[in-house]
C-alpha cells in the first residue's frame, strides 16, 4: 500500500538528506493543546515516507501522541555548518501498531541502530506529509 497521504513525490535530495541523518525533533500537543517537543534517533523508509523511532511506551509523549496522532518536527544535519543553515521541517500522522505499514518498524530501526536492541521501548512510525 503506497496511497496513504504520503508526499506525492519525495525529492531525491530531501530523501537523501533524511536518510543521512540520525536525530529528529518531534513536536506534539497535550490535552490543553500546549506544545511539547522531544528528540529521538530515527530511521527512514523512503518508499512509504515513514519515519520510525523507538521510545518508552510509558513516556508522556507516547501516551499523548497516541491520543493526538498529528505531529510536526525538524531534522537538522548531524554536523552543523554555521555558514549554511540546512534542515527540513515535516508533519505527519502516527500509524498504530495494527497498521500494515508498521510491520517492519523494529527491523528497519535496528538495522540503523543495532545498539537499541538493548534498550526497551516501543516503535512508532509516522507518515510524513508536505
């Protein structure tokens, strides 16, 4: 399934940039619509525009995002260049564990971050949108 509100065409330059980085800041709102952000390691599945991360199921951000699955965020280069600001901004929607596109979340995440096998947590995926 590829028709799921993904970016119509993900530019190859943007795809390459996202795949080459490791940390995203993801923003969400709480019950009173107050904004919050957290940073996380992520992996990216470009075919379906999926951003995957791992976090504690008991964390406040995981609980709140399950209730309000719309998020936004940023990805900056792992190595900043003060003379050239680069990065992307994104928005997306949480996919629940039962969604067919989440089947490979754990495997794909651990290919990029094998050390995370030793850390408990759950895997979340977001469909990135324009």
